[in-house]
DNA sequence: ATGCCGAATCCGATTCGA
């Protein structure tokens, strides 16, 4: 089966591309982030016409995640159990479900904004809650993976120029330690192959020719447990989807599984 | 050609993103 994760930066603005990409890629289950819509605005009907059902956790103009599947959606959980509030609100940043033989999470980790900002503390708290919530499944015998926009570059090689990010979020030690702690539950970073250049960036800023100059970051990650990682036959970043007018600033990360 | 930021919202300046 083929699964993927994609920060689509508004499912409304991206709907033609989303529908076209689902068909052309033959993806069975897709994790999406930044739907930027309410549940009422979510394009359930258009997806159903292509044979997909969706589990959605979205409440308006910011954030929002979904699982889109044509191989089943069972035991849906909306939200991050035990997750922290921000400004007194539980933001829609997680949804999980069992899609055929594999249990998947779609996550949109808080950005953090600036080191020392309340949003940065919230980001680290959110990682702690995620670790606790997935620990049992990560150590389990069934294929399991947490996919999404982690808003952290795991290594120095995962940003196009480290000097640009000095003192910024996404590369700090506490954020990387939070990722390492998450892996410590039994998850492996399934690193995709790039379709061009030497590093599998997944995000390129819209501004200043970020994509043509390959000024990217690898922040969209697939963290799978041992049964999941063992089943991976291929993985790549579909940078073709980042091209042209009407692209998201993130490209889909595709994973093929012998399941 | 991969091309100089884009999306949602109290309709247009503001907020957010990484």
C-alpha cells in the first residue's frame, strides 16, 4: 500500500491539486496538515467521489488535520489526549485512525514562533504529550506511524543553510531532544529519498525563490515503529508537486509499504 | 523552465507561517 503526508496549506485553496495528486499518485491513505477550514468546509463529497473517506479535526482558519483513506478508517481519535492548551484552547493538531493494516497519526506540531515565546514552551509540552500518547502503540507489534509536519529539522543537514537558522526555532537542542525522546518510544525516522539534489527537503519558503534555489528544510517526517519500518519498500519526496502556480509550500512525502 | 509569498478574514490590513 502507499501512504503519504502533506502539509497542504489550506485544503480549500489546494483542492484541485489534492484531488489530482491522489489520483495520479495512487495514494491509499494520506495524512494532511493545515487544512485551514471548519468541519463544514471540509470537501468530504469531492473526496468521496474518488473513493476516499476522511477523519477530520479542524475548527477554522488556522491549523487543522485530517486522515484521508480509501482502505478504511477505524477507531478514529480526534485530538491529542493529554495535550496542552494554548490561550485556553485545544488546537486541532492531531487525528489518528486505523487504515487497513496500519494505524496512522496525522500531526501538525506547533511552530514555536520564537525561542522563549509562550508558543515555544507550548511546542515542547505538545511533544511531551505526543510521546506519552503514542508510547504503547510505538512499542507494539502492529504497524504504526506518526506522520506530519513536525516543525523541527532533525539534523543540521536538514536545513539549506544552518547559519540562517542560528538562534531560531526548528533547530534548537530542546526541540531535537524532544524528537529524540519520541524516537525513544520505539520509532524510526523513515528518511525519504530526494527526486533531485542530494537532500530530501520537504519545505521551501514561498519567498525569494526558495524552491528554485533549493533553499529547503526537512521538517515533514514519518516516524514508524519496527513492524512499520520493516515493511517500507520505498520512500521519496514528491517535489514535482511543489512546482508551479497554486502549490503548497510543502511537498508530499510518500511511503510504500509491503502490507 | 522550479521564478522573486500565500491564505483566511469583519474586504483589506492583519495574522500566521518556518
